[in-house]
C-alpha cells in the first residue's frame, strides 16, 4: 500500500527578523497522539547541535481546531489524542541566523536552509514520501529570487516547481528530504555536464568569479572522480551551493549536492593566469565534498546505517571516511590535471607539517579521534592541540601510507584505488554498512598482505608514520626543516597590539614555567612585546637561554622565567627525485 505523502511548506516569513514559517501536514497521524521531532545533529558534522532550540513558536491543529502539543524532551513534541479521519497540521517559526553550511540563514539578501534545521520528523512515518512547497518571501523586493537545490520537483502534481523556481518539490522519504539543502535568492549560475550528469554551480554573495574558469576546472575534477569509481555516477544530477563571504571556509556533503562557504577572494577572477593558493584551497574543498558522494554518503560506516538523528552515532572509522577523502581530494586535482606536481607536493607537505606540529598525535590514536569526535574534535579548546589529533589530517597521511604500502608490498598489483572501488561495489552499491575491521580485511584480501601491524601502529597507535621511507620508493624526498628562532613553546593570537596565548604546548618551556592559555604577553626581559616585535626579541637568544616574561592573567600581573626550547623540526619539504620516477608516475599520474 502506497503511503500518503507528508506535506511541508516553508516560507521566509520575516527576512529582517530571520524567521522561516514552516508547516507540516500529516494526513494519517497517530490517533492516540502523534510525535514529531527535529534532528539533534546533521549527518556529516559530528556534533549534537540541538537545532530545536531555534524553534521560537510551534502550534498544532486538527479539523480546524487547536490541538494541545506537549514538549516531551529537548527536540520532541507529542499531540493530544486526535479526531478520527482528520489531518494534523503542525506549524512553527524557526529562527535562522547561522551563516554556516550546517544550519539555516535568512536575511533580505538570501535564504539558505538544511532540512535538519526546519523540517519536523513525523515519528513512525519516516519512510513516507515527502512533498515540500518552497515559497518566496512576500513583496516585490523578492520578485527576482530563484531556488537552487538538488531536490527534484514533484513531477505530475499541481504547482510543481519549474527549473530554479518556487513551488512543489519531492523526496522519497525523510532521510532524502533532509539531504537536499536549499538556497533562495539572487545568485550567479553556471552549468556543466560531467560524464553525462548535469551539474549546477550557484554562488550567492558579492563576488567577481570567473565562472567559466571555475566551471572548466570543476568539470575535470568531477569527471575524474566519476571515472575513478566507475560510470554511471550514482546521482542523476549534482549541485554546488556556494556562499561567498569576506572570510569563511567550510563544506558539507550531501547525496547529490554540497553546501560550501568560501572567502570571495578564493574564487578565480578573470585574467588570473595560475592556480593561486587560495583558489587551490577552494578547489580542494569542492573535490573533498564531491568525493563524499561515494565515500560516506553511500559507502557508510555500519554505525550510520541508518542514522540515529536523536543522539551520537559512534564509530572508530571517521579517519577512513574523512581522512581517505582528504587524501583523494588533492590527489584528484593532480590526476585530473587541474594542478601540477609541485602544487600537490606543497599541499601534502602542509598536511605533514600540520600533523607534526600537533602534540596530540602522541596522545590520541586515529580510532580514538574518530570515536571522540562528538565531544573533542568539534569542541576544541585551548588544550586541543595537546590532546587531540585530526582524523582529517592524520587520516589523510595514513591513507597515503596505506596506498604506498599496498603498492610496494603487492609489487604494484593493488593499491588504495582498488580498495576504494571494491568498497563502492560491496558496500556503496548494496547499502551494507562498513564494519569496524572491514577496510583492513578488504585491503588484505585484495593485496594478499597482512596489514594487522600497519593498522595497529597507524590507526590504533600513536607513533609517527614511516613516510620518508615509503615516499622515497616512489621518487619523492621528504625532509624536515627547522625555524631559525628558539621556541617559546606557545601558539599566539594577535589582538591588535597584544599577544594572547591561545595554546601552551605540552612539555614546552612556557608550560614548565607556568604560562597558560589566555595569558597576555606584555614584556620580554623588561621590553614591551607585540606581534610585530616578538620574533626579533626571540631572535636575540639561543635555545637554552632563559628569558623573563611579564604577562597579564585576567587582571593580575604575573612574572615567569622561561627556558627557551630548540626550534622544532616540524616543517616538511617534499621534492621530486629522479630515482623512482616511473613508480611515481604510475601512482600519481603526473
């Protein structure tokens, strides 16, 4: 028996006050009382965000009469018993002022929302089809607004949305409904096909982007990724929703789209001759989220099949789904010819340096980082660098090490490429969840290599990876360089002419002396210190020297005697070598 659709309607009711009006009509509600809930988190961003806190008003009615609606926990409501045969309508106002890829944002210039922020889940009817009437704000000021989303129009129904238009859209169930972010407003638009799949780029915000350049580069990256996993692509179409701001960075993957936040200076401009570092960063972000179309949206950890939207979904595999994706995002730029080998070497060296500068890599394993993401990675504090390792960055290095290990020990017969394609065939195309040991077992099956020690040391251990040796086999030389200055052992944040300590690294001279995060440095050896002078002042000393430091802690003047540390060897440098050139070309395609 075919389910009756759940019908939603969303309208920016008051853009100046950042309020959406959202209604949900349930034709066959539970007569003893229907429960509804808003998700506590959004898949792809592993933190409980309690989106229900942005609901400022909610009401229910049935057969034209008000219905009592009781809140039974932080994000769940239940109605009183209902009249037989009558539909239930639940309406709410949602405050939307989160300018990120995770929530909802509304003002007079545009509207953006993820379904997890605005659409109530009808408990017990999550598998029912959904219809969404997306309406514009009232008034002539919004007459030229359009809609960009990967959600399909509700074909065959009255008021079906037309291309980029307002009207009725459809989703097969609630899971799909919340996996299609929506942008409304005035945006720049470009289209291209990748392996026969229509793609759209919609950019909101002020910018001077060279849309032709961006389109051509993204087309190459998308086609490489589709061919990497094998045609046909798993989505019938794809949408890049980009919000350009003064300063910003972020992305969130969806089954047929991605929401991106970027600095407008990251976008390419007309006449730009080369791939700048900023544009390279944007292309890497686009590549990362696009690779997620396969790796995490369809190849999923068993813990995500299905998602539990009410609480944390724990897995030790985020290093694979984010780290492996972080390895391939830049690799796709190289293999598709968008960047050159020197660019890829710089990007990889930057990742190596970032991990090396994190003392937390010696305290937390990748498996622990994945499992604790809900409480640690997404809730950073002043001690995070000392206690946490990034499953993105170190995960990318483990993916690199695994790829090279497989290639070397199988004598070129298999690689991480083969593992990813096998994951796609066995898990992504079947809907089965990836178990905690399945990636290791699959890699062992394909290569005939025992990888227990590799995974024990790299994923479940805290030792440094043997990347210098592995890279050397493939014609790449890894060297570690030091700065010329002795180290105070801190990370600082510039606040005008003041230097605030944001992190004091574990075991450093600063920590031993008693300096703490939040302290404001005032003077070294009796001379005022500022962001502009600190390097010069430290440069007059040698490692092992002691300096006198004055600092404010809250409103108290403090004095510390600090012994300066040697400069750490934490800056990676990668260069292509003549030896191993053929193996490097076979691996990198460059």
